[in-house]
C-alpha cells in the first residue's frame, strides 16, 4: 500500500521541525568542488516513469525541494514525449494498469492532474479463467468493498501519457534539474578523503558528484553495475505480443467496455485491457516461435487468432498454431480467408453455436449485432482490426537484485523500478511495484532531511530496503509460480488449480484481500489487519479441507494451498505493521 509523502505530523509540528533543523539542513551550497565536479544531493539516472515520478515527488515536497539539489539524467530525447500528440482514436501499444494506490501517489505529488484522463479507462471488473478447464474467477469493484467502485480497481493508461504528464509537472518544479539527451559514460568513486561519493561522468563533459545516486535506468542498469549489486533470474520461454485492438462498441444491453479479460493458456496468458469504447490493448504471452509466426502474419490473421485465443478450446488452438507455423516455415503465410475457414471448421467440430459469443469466425458490426447473446459478457468484444504500426514483440524475464542498496565501493547508491526487479506482466504489476519503490524512497529521503541526516547514508536508506524488498519479492514470487502453474496440462494440477479458482470465486473476503494486496485500495483506506486475518483463516480452512478430501496426493494440493495461504498470511502481517 502506498502512503502520502507527507508525514502524519500536524502542519504546526512540521513547521516547527523545519525551523528547528533549518541551520543544519540548509547547508551552504558549493557551486563546484572543482572545475569538473558539480555538486548534487540526489542524482537520478533514468527518465522513465519511475525516475520521473521520483523527481516529481522530491520536487513537490516542501522539505525536500527546499533542502536538496536534485538532478535527473536521461539519455533519450524527452521532447518527443512532451510533444506526443496522437490522432484522435489512436492509442499507443504500451500501456500499464495503474492501481488506485499508484494513482493516489501521483495525485499526492500533483502529477496526476497533468495526465490526460480522457485517454485512460477504468477497470470496473476483471474476468480471469483457465484455458484448459474454464474455471473462472470474477473481480468486481462493486463487490470487493472499494470506497469509489465507479472509479474501478485500476486505470489503464498509456505509458507515454503518464510520462508526458510527469514532464509537464516537472516543468513547474524549479528545484529539479533535468538533463536530457545526455548519456552516462561512466561512474567512478570519489577519493576516500572526499567521502567516496559517486562521480557520474556524462557525455557532455560534465561530472556530477552525487550524495545519493538513484538507479532508475532499467534492466541493464549502469548504476547497478557501478554498485556491483548482483541479481538473479531467468528468461521465460515466452515472448510478449502487444497491439492496439479496434472493435465494435458494446451494445445498449451490455455493460460498457470497462472489463479486463485474461485467459490462461498453456502457452501463456492472453489479456484484453480496455482503453475506450471501441479500443483495447493486447498483452499476449506465448512461445517465441509462435510469437514470431503470429507477428509475421498479416494483421487480419493476428486479429482472428486473438479472437480465437479467447474462445476456442485449447486443443483447437494447438491445431491452429501448427497450421500457422507450418505455413510460416514454408514462407507462405496463411491468408485471412484461410485462417477464418480453419476457425469456422474448428467451431463446427466443437458444436459452437454461431450465434453465441464464443463464435468468432464472423465479426459482426454494431448494426448487425442486434440483441447480444446471453453469454456476451463472458468474453471480450470481437476484434475487427489492429491499429496500424502497433504490433510488437519482446522477450519476458524474471530478475531480482540481491539488495536495493549499494555498499562498500558502491555506497550511496539505491535502485528503484526495473533496475531492481523485472517481473512477468501477467498481473500488470511491474510499473506499480516501481511506483511503490518511489513512494517509499521519497518518504525515506524526506525523513532523513527532517532529522538532519545524510540522505545517501546506509542508515537513511535501510528503511526503504526493509520495506520494499520482501514486499516485492513475495509478489514477484507469487506471479512467477502462477505463470508456471498455468503452463502445464497435467490433469491433477489442472484439477487442483481449478478447484482453487472456483473456491476463490465464491469467497468475497478472499477476493477482496487479493485485490487489496494488488493495490486496488488507495493508501487513504484503512486496511485493518482484521480483513487480512479473515482471509488468511478462510484459506486455512480451505487448505485443511483439501487435505482431508485426499482426492490428490499431498504434493500438488499442498503446494497450491501452502502458497496461497502464505500469500494471505504475508498480507495480514503487512497490514498489522501498517504497510
């Protein structure tokens, strides 16, 4: 859970603290320690969402902005982000699901008002189901106790929209210096007698001497390399496909396009994320060779396969993959007419009603749709086309550093966001974990300033590592296990996971606890330990019952029950500590 950057002290007490420490905090600034060194209190490397948010948080804090010199260094040309102005109705293919907790942080620092919310969409409901057994769980904002259910459990936002908003906010913060189109050439350690501060050498000839160096510079982080912080992880045998999908609007007898859909297939999950009444974003994780063949096909073929992937039984999807791979290997990709004929034949073989929402061989227009079938809400709208130029693919990996704070040679360094952790996108939590890092680090820096401490010291940074590392590791581990759990078709495992999903779908307390763990509540809501303990105890009963039933050997059931039970117990412990 994200908290306000402002401490809970009253305004009068905060003013007294500032005045009390004014002499110790407002140290005279040295313009240059030498002709080549520019003194900085905080240097942030990386102009992505995490780095920009941290700079905005420090710049908008009265305590930090009055006492810290903050510099953000970005190698790219951010003017392209500032000037980003897509045509009406078109959307970027890289989006994030911003939880209410992440939105609350952005609102607290004043950045959310600069984001174009007309280009965002709330997620009022989520439907997640097993592609083998069809076991389904539904999360609804109106059913899990949200204070403002109409605002949804999360909000789908284009990454460029968020970055542009953060840059507009930074333009109003004079305490933050933004250095763009400038790359970090090397990072060295200053002499020991000068404190051993990091010296950041830029390709424009400048050298920044940092009291605290923050790595927000992504997976291949130069700051992490300088700090000699090891990491562990692996590449998944999956490739991510993204695209912007165009589809007919929901009909008058249907709910609006505010439902997120995700189907777990043995080859990887496929997700449908709403952006507007007629546009949604695709995130499809699948095997690399399948991803290569799909993205090499004409867009209409990929659109048809997206529709089929949400509807056809897994057996038929395997058949379609084989047909596409065979044609791709021969250099004669299937045409749209051919793939549609194959899909129609598979639908007929499974006796799928052509008037059902599970029929995708023919995409009807809004005028032709008429009264929707009874099962129309069970699957996403049929994709009519893909926005030109939005189909892209990238590898997926898991990576976590062994620590977030540098020591010894790499002292006075700290990592946030993808520089510290990279996770599978199946739960859409990558950016939210990074924003959680930012909120916590900004709070720790502000507390160090209030206490007259050294913002780059190990003592000042330790609370950040203690709070964020275990929290991130638990969620990352849960997502990794979830990915592995759903990539098997082994019948006992399919049975066990299906039973778990069906029981979860019947338990409002478990669903509420799970969504609260994922940040659906903003940081202003009192998430008391009572709710978490109720969810944990509820699952203890479920685990005991599953063990008693003895339908399976204890191995599979025990693994699933213990993992989920541990997740809720961890959430309960976090709530009890006030996290």
